[in-house]
C-alpha cells in the first residue's frame, strides 16, 4: 500500500497514541513551521514526510 502524502488529525492521534485535541495542536504547530518556510499548508492535515522527520519516527 502506498503511503499517503498527508496525514489527518486522526492519523496523527493514532500514530502517536494521543488524544484528538493533542493531535490538533501538533498539526497546527507543524503547519505553522511549514508556513514560516513559505510552504502552503492545509488545515487539519500535515505533510507525512515532515511529520515523520519532526517526530523522528521510523515506521516499519
């Protein structure tokens, strides 16, 4: 199965085993960082590769 380019809040909550409200905070923080770099973001979604880089996650 091909990995998605973007993760939803639900995906983030599941990946990190956190509440949905905590996942929203994480997504907002990551999107803010991307916007400061001049990258267009979508509310409620975060780039999967950026998410994995920031949380230093290596999925198997």
